[in-house]
C-alpha cells in the first residue's frame, strides 16, 4: 500500500521539478533592440525592402511571423539571421553581431521577440527604428 502512495508522490515531485527547470528564459527586450536595430535594420535599410519598424505589425503578427520562421516571403528563415554562424559571418563589420557572438540562438531570438512585441502597434511602447 505504501508503494501506491509513494509512486504518485514521486511522480508529482519529478513533474514539479521539471516545470521549474524548464521555465522560459526571461527575455531581455533591450538586448533584442540593440541586435534588431544594428543587424536587422541595417540590412533592411540597404535592401530594396527598406526598414521594417516594430510598429508595422501587431503583437500577434510578430508572434506568428517568428513562429513560422519565414523570412523574405518564405525564401529564407528568421532563425538564420539570429544564428551564431550568421553572427560570425558579419561580426567583422557589425559590432552587435560581434558583441553577441556567443549568445545562444534561442535566447537572442527571444530577446528580439520581446523587443518586437514591446514595440508592436499594440505593444507597450510602439517603436520605430531609424
């Protein structure tokens, strides 16, 4: 009988422990802003697309865009431009890419998402990048 109560309690404790260890990274929107403005905006300004301001989309639209991971109308992925390999390829000419060279890809993407959500049309402080 003791085994019947011990096993569910142990499973519950394991589940609780897993949920605490699997808590989401607390994204840094300021770091996301630095990367977005230094890397994303600099590239978009140089391309025919032009600058893409965070306030051009709603929070939901930015969330969907990042979730789908499609860039350049599906020809590329967003995650490519946040990857360590991409940052390494541009770090000689981009200080932000050099500064965040060792930042894990998922953390940097979360940081950028936090900035975009904060600066979205319906965000806490709609932002423009200039």
